[in-house]
């Protein structure tokens, strides 16, 4: 039995990050400044993207990307139902309709399902690289090009992922990453948009700061000027130097973080291989998976317990778990506003019933990993469907 609870996720913050944040606090430049520029340049270099725009969250970045594409009332944006609410909420904020599509057994929307959802009003397609594994980008990009619809990638889980040898961040019109506290690399809250379109990137930078023609660095430094003009009403989605201070060091460590996540994931794969009651995530060909999420699927037909009981029994053994995600069509807002229901999304709905994400992050010790394995095996084996009732 564990002596302390293993949280579902925890960041790996080292002395480098702490010293860099302290440096920002001491030098007095705490909002958007030189560290944001440095972080953007490093991220662009890492992904191979031509432009990287740092923002205060994935959500803010996505909101601006949709707005910069001119999406508004009467328009439609295609998103998978198995995603975080933000992927659809921002579409609603702009007065457009999120058109939900079902996913396949690998948790992502297949290109054919996306194509079937296209109408004359479709203004963007948003594939979600679930868990940090790329969608089928060749097929999605080819299909989107045929319909002349831009692809915006939800890479909230996918910093450091690759598709056919090219990093996520260089494929679609724009790619948005999240640096939320639980992500592969973190700035507490934060995000990054990458694009190969220079004008698009400039527009995003401006939108991130109220649509003003000059940022703080260009106004408050010795070489700066007090004068600015508002070119369009924008938002306040800029990243601060304090966040970038974290990001610069997290990015340097990203490959080693992913290496550790992958090693844990592979250990889980091996440890659960003899349990027909659970399906482990599939590593698809031609992808570099970040294993931001290690989601197992419990086969309800073979188990005497449901997912909620599984999570409870894991917690009783000191292990935190999570669920990614409650499909959007199951949320009251989406079912009431758009009439979405389970029958339209049979795969996501069935998957959801058995989904559970296990802890999988660099800070876990070997003992933590073995404790997760032992707890899963114990709960599953004790609750094999034999006609008997659940064993806590
Ligand atoms: C798939 C997906 N998209 C978007 C987001 C939103 O990211 P952020 O919290 O940085 O706005 C998340 C966050 O967890 C997510 O999982």
C-alpha cells in the first residue's frame, strides 16, 4: 500500500526554471519581453515552423486563429466530439457552429468522417492529436485542400510529436500547443501558435495585444515610442516573460521528458498485455507519440465493475486517474443548443464508458510506475466478470 497519493499529473520543474523566473522578477521585465522572443525563436527552431507566436493559453491562441480566419456567425467548424470543451467553446464565442464528428478506436476523427461533415458553410477543420499522437495528416490535408478549407491543428497534447518525420507544428495552416500545468512541457498556463504564413503571424501578434500596432517592448524600452494605434479590436492573450522563463527551460528538456513518458507507456503496454479486459493505446505507424495521455479502455463486457468504480478502486490504492474526455455531445450545453446525442457518435460514446487515463509523467519514480501497474492488475483481476459482484 502506498504511503502517499500519486497524483494523476505533476510538472517537472527544475532549478533552471526557478533561476530563470527569479531572473525575470529581479530584472523587472515581467510582461511580454525578451524572454518571450527567445522562447518563440527556440520553439520555431525546435518544430521547424517559420513563425511561432506565444500566448497565454491554447484557448486564447485558438480564439485568435479562428477570428483571424474570419470565422463568425453562420460559419461551421468541424471538431471531434472526443476533445476538451475549449475546441468547441471558442467556435461558439465567435457565433459559429461547432460541427461534431465521431472518432475511431484510436480516439481521433477519421478523415472520411470529417469529409462527410463538410458543408458549404464549413470554414475550418480542427483535428485533435489525442494524447500526443498525430492524426492522419496526409489524408486530412489532402481532403481539406480539395475542399479549400484551412486545417487548424489542436496540438494541445502534441508538443514534441511528429508525423512522417516532420514535427507537429508545420503541417496545417496553424497549429496550437498548450503549456498548461499537466502538459508535456509547461509554463503554468500558456500556449504557442505556429504557422508558415508571415502575415497571419503578424496579425495574431497584434490581436494578442488589443489590436495595437506596438507591443510593450516597443513602447517602454529606451528605443521605444509611446505612440500606438488600435488597428482592430483585439484580445489580451499575450504570454509574459515569467511564463517564457519556464518555457525556455522546459523546451530544452522536452525530448527527455517525452523519452521518459514513452518508457513508462511501454512498460504499461508490456505489463497489461495479458489482460484482455483492458485495451492499451495503440502506437500508430509513422508517428512519434508524446504519451501526454496514456488512456486505457476497460472492456465492460469482461468486467464486473464500471469505469467510475475502477477509478474509485484506483484511488483507494493511492493512484490518481483521469478521463479524457467526456465527449462534447454529452455536455448539456452542446446537446441542448445543437441537439447532439449519443446515437450520432456511437464510437466516442461507447469508448467514453470505458475510458480511464493512467498517470504517466517524468516525475514518476520506478516504484510509482510499478504501483500503478500493481493497482490496475489487482482491480482488473479481482473484478473479472464471473457472475460475482464487485471486489473493492
Ligand atoms: C485537446 C485540448 N485542446 C485544448 C485544450 C486547452 O488548453 P489550454 O488550457 O492551454 O487553453 C486542452 C487542455 O487541456 C486540451 O486537452
